[in-house]
C-alpha cells in the first residue's frame, strides 16, 4: 500500500507565498529579488474610490473621489537627520523655501489683480523638493526645472523679480516679454535649461548636456524633474535608457505629488512605487519623503556624487502632495478634503522650521522672525521692481527671430572636446565607466 503523503505545513505554505520563484529557478537556482532604497520615516498609502453622482441641480453627472483606505490620523514623523548638511546650509535652504512660498503667494495676488498674462503654476507643498535638490548641484553643473520648480530657479540665481516679470511679460523678464510662463533659462551663466512643455523631453536634453561635458573631459551631475503623470511618456523611457546605457550623470527626480492633473496616482500606474521603474534601466532607484528637506538633499547629494565619479544616472522618487490644482485656474475640487488636511500637517516649511528652531535650536525665535522679515522685505522690493518694469515695445517683438551677430558663437563650457581613434582607450579616459548594470540585484 502506498504511503500517504503528509500535508504541507502552514510554515511551508507561508514561505512559498512570500518567495515566488522565477520560471526555471528550480533548475538553475536563479532567484532574483530587488531592493529600492527608501529614506522615509513613514510610508503613507491611501486608496481612493471614484464616485459618479448626479449634480444637485440635475443638469448632469459629476465625478469625485473618496478616501477608501489609509490612516489619515497618523502622527507627523520627525525630520530625518542629514548626513551632509551643516547648520548654515540648513538655514540657507530654509530661506530659499520661504522665499519660494512667499513669491508664489505674491504671484497669486498679481494674477487676481489682472497683472499676470496667462496662468500661474504653483509648487505649494513641494518647496523642500525643489530647493534642496537644486542645492545639491555645484555651480558649474546643470539644472532643467519643471513648472513647479520655481524654488530651484531661485537657488540657481534667478531673483523673484525675474520670475514675476516673466509671468507679467515685462521687458525686463528673462525672455524680454516674449513668453509669459515658466519657459525660460540661462545657458550662459546659471546653467539652467528652459522647461519644455512636452513632458519628458528635458530628460534626453539633460542627458545630452552630461554627454557634452564628458566629451570635454569632465564628469558632471545634471538634474531634471518629471511628474508622476509625465513619467509614463515614451520620451522619459528613451531619455533615461540612453543615460543609463551611456553612464551619464543624470539625476532624475520623479515628483510623485499624487495627482496627474485630476487623475489620482493609483489610477495612473500599477507599480507600488515609481522608483521601481529604475530596475528596468539597471540604475539605482531611491524613495524620499518630498516634504523632508534633509531626506531630499541627502539623496540628491549622493546621486550627484555618483554622477561626478562617472557612475551614471540615479532615479529619485519624491513623494508629497500637490496642495493646489494643476494651475491657478484649477480649484482641485476633485481632491478629497481629508487628503488636504493630512498633508497640511506635513507642510515642508513648517516641519523644517520646527526642526531648526525647536529640535536643533540652530535658530532662535527672534532669529527666525528676523529671517522671515528679511525674506518679506526682499520680496516687496522685487515685487515693486516687477510691477514698475515697462512692457516691451512693439518693435522689439522681431528681436531674436532671425540669426544675429554672435548667436552661433557657442563655446565649450569645460574644455575643447578631445578626439580619439575608435578603440583607443586608456585608464585615464573620460569615457563612460562600465559599472555592473543590475544595481538592485541581490
């Protein structure tokens, strides 16, 4: 009589569920597990339910969302201690964040007064991400900001007056009144590439900047941003794949602010974290709390150091909440109010202020008040400058349309590119270093 087979134990079944094996793994012993570095001290997760209801006036249906699951009462975590920032640097970043917030408030008021031409895009709740990330770059390195990264522009040397004049289409603006939005940069002195409206296109452009620097014998960090919605565009994949294959020093910050216009994040993509997409490129993927200044800076600092060593790109996912609509015309009525309340408690400026004044005691209350007063005074001066700046003259509209004297005199930033015979490579070469591709592979 055949011996009866013993029933599998609960422990065996649990282990089998937790460790799924790849096809053929039993024969080859190949078991792949992937890790994503996560700096966060809390990991909020909310599920939203889409509801379609009849409007109260009976004129049609309206769509809204409700929070279906997730702990909305969780306490606010502390700021994570930075491994790299000094007292002076923390206070400097804090000041940039304050200036960022106050400038956007001024822009909103100017819009309501009819002084802004076009729309305004806000980075409310994203100041830590914008300012701390740009602060990690060296002066001779490059930034490609997006529409909500106005704090990054301030860090790179643009003044509030520059940005306000740009939105007001004034003659003194960076584009001399030819554009009334965020499409401006400075490739001469500030090393800032202007935003591109077709989302994702900045990624191959900044990869090309890093490639150009390497052809001139220098490894540099270049930084750009993409949102959770724009991260799904084809050019994002193409640009990041090129940077990965070429080992270019691209630092890509994915600003996961939970909403792609009016579509919630969990209805845009199936992966748990957008940083997981780094696995497909064989590059490091990192997750940070986008409202924690120290986390953002440390992750960006380490990614920039990798880039300077010629070790290739890094993808950093910064998780936070977009605290206003897509632009000033969008009231964001589709966002459940409890979500706004949850993230208001995690305001990046309030958290960092508490960290500097109460925990580290690097700022006294009086010192903090003086710093805020200085920011307000600078902003008032810049606002008056922007308002009083003249509009461009009609005849100036033709400027820059045709090639003018000197417009093609573009010189290398770092050195003259060196030419080599194909295959002529030595230990001192500035070409791409070959690192092990599957950096997540354990």
